[in-house]
C-alpha cells in the first residue's frame, strides 16, 4: 500500500472531504489530490503532523501498515473462552483423567501416553490445556485395540445384533395382557419410576461410608422407607460431610419434583408424539434442543447437546470429545420405549438404540437396550430371571456389560445371598471414583441384582437398589419402573405413592406440570399406534 492510498483511507475513515483534510494540515485541496494520486508526497513536517493526528508512527504511515488494524487483529485472534467459568461437562480438557480411564477400559492401547494424560489433567483450565486436550483426543481416536483385549463392543445396531447370544430360554410368553391389566401395568411402571426416583434422590451422590451410618442412626436400616424431615437433626448432620438436609424428604412433597430421570421419560414420550414410533436419532437430537435448556442435561447428554449446537449429528454427537460415553445417561432415558412395546423387547431395544446413539457408545448404548428390553418383557411375565435374560439377549454377548450382568445372574442362580452379590459389584467398581460410580455397567448390575433378590416386592426392590449406593436415584427409578410394570399400580403400597399425588413436575418447555394418569393414557395411545 503506497502513501497516497494510506492517506485516502485515513481521510475516508475520518469522513473528511479533501477540502477539510487540506484545511486541517494547512495545504491546498490540489496538494491533497496530488498526494492521494501519487503525483507528489507530503513534506516531512506534514508527514509528522498527519502521523500525530491519526496516532500512527511515521513508519506505519509511510509503509502503509496500520498498527491500529494490527492491534485489533491481535485482539480478535486472542479471543478465548473464560475457561474458569465453563462447567467441566462442557470442557473436554477438564476431563482428561476420565478420558484416559474410559479409553483403557474399552481396550484402547494408550498406556504410552498415561503420564501425558496425567500431567495435562493437572494443568489449570485454559488455552494450553485445551490444545493439549485436542491432541490427546486425536491420539484416542487413532488408537488401536490393545493385544489380548477380550471384548468386542460395536456401537452400530447391525453389528450389535450379529454379536447377540442365541438363548432359547429367553423366549417370552406370546400372550399380551388384557387392556385393563395393561393399563394397570403401565400406570405401575410410571408411578413406580417416580417413587423409586424420589427414594434415591434423598441419597444422590452420597457414598456408602456415610449412607449406611446415617440410615442406622435414623432407624432406616435396612432401608425400608423414604427419608423424612424428622431424620434431619442438626446434631446428627454435623457428623457427616454429605448434606442430607438439602436432599429429598418425602413428607415435604405433594408431587414428584422435577428431576432429569423423570424428565427423560416425558421427553421420550414427546419424541414419540412428535415423530411417531419410527423417529430417527437426528429427530431425537432436535427434540432435545427444542424442549429443554442446556443445563437440564448432564455429563454425556450435556456434551451431546453442545455437539448438536456445533453441528455434530448422531452418532458423531456421541463420539466427539465425550469421555462420559459409557456412563449411565442413556439407560435412564429409555423406559418409555419399553412402556410402548409390551411383550416386544426387540422393538423396545431398537428404539432405545436410536435414542442412546445420540450421546453414548458401546456399553453406554447396551445399558439402555438392556433396561428397555427388560421393561418390555416385564409387561408379559413376572419371571425375574426371564426378564433379565430377555434384556441380555438384546446386547452383544462379547461385551463387558453382558459378562458382568451374567455374573450377577449366576450368583443368584447359585443361591448366594444378595450381600455377596452387592459386595462383588463394589469390588469390581469403585463407588468413590466418578467413572465407577456413574458407569452403565456397575449400575446395570445393581438394577439386575435388586430385581432378582427383591422377589417382586416393590419396596424391597427399590430399597435394595438405593441402599447399595452408586447412582441411587437412577437405579431406584429404573428398578421401580420394572417392578411397577410387573405388579401394576394396584400393588404398589400407598406409603410409596402418597407423596407423588399423581402429579409430576418437569422442566420440559410447553409441558411443565402433568398428571401421571394423563401420561398413562397417552402411553396407551402410543402402544395402539
């Protein structure tokens, strides 16, 4: 850029005519015309005056490089998020320890980078850590399965079906319940889910080293009732790090409070209402964006939601920088697909796959298919072993989830006490570690165990699921859903249903508070379709 062009640009930016420019620097308009055309250049004193007026160095003025433009460009190039205010669920580099653990568990050969993951994880959140996270994600994506890894765990539906076990003993009765009985069962599943969730909400995120002593102190061990306001005593609470006082005390409620576990059941129903039984993963993702705010989603769901906004579509939305891809989230969303496919666990599991694949991979998907198939089976049989086998029949026999749940089933068949089975779960998965606490496999094992040893007793089953720790509200809700489907609403004791009062609060846009009985009626319509 020559000096004439620079002068013309500076004048134009100041919205000055040539005449005004000339007057400003004490020259004629003709002189300005010659400067801008390149016919002549300003004398040194005029160059100094012009540079001072526009805040430029002489070098910048003569060479045509505008420091103001450069400084603005530098400011733009240096724009970065305020990492310190970002939630860890939205910041891949803030979860590198979880990513390493998850990758190792699914058999990726990344041990060479263990120290790099560890060092990067300890850095403060910022641009450097973000860039390191991007590099480590590329490493994870390109990593091969380590030699000798015994599991084969695909995420696509066709491959999942190819790797299922053929189990003739998992065949369900073909008779479908009468309309009246089916309505009773569907109602039981809905309310059973709410009550189990409410029980578990009181103890969500507490670990058993404090849960069990608290239950003993309040005369509620073994767990057999909701936590009540009378359990909240200041002297008692001072002994614990966990703040029991801010959690759900059932006698303070007259409806089911909003919770992600129950929101998802209604959200799935809204997906079916919008798109029908043949909804696509892409449509489910669109419903997420339309029907809830970002903060309604946690862990893998929050990441998937943010990925939707960035333009990632399923299944990439589940795969991109998602260290929670095998956590429990997908299996707490799937119940409704079991409700609307009574006696058809195959169809229920296929719907669960479509939903789960937008946010999860591998065992994160299998957990959803397993739970959903069990709920569908529970509509036509009260044989709890058969229900568990029906769930296992829908996931790869080559997966970790299949093996671990099969071990639970074997433990039950061997007439071992429930305490031995739950101890086995605690030995395999560390409740004090986020990955173990919230993983699909550990919590699926708990659900299966509580269902089997619960003996079809609603209260006993949900209490077993909650008392053992891990993700208490999710497991209480899921077990409540399955047992509620088996026994129906008429057989769930009033002591559990009273706080719910047939009312459910949600945070879903356009839905808000609903009557559970109305949602049961809509479920029956979706079954009919």
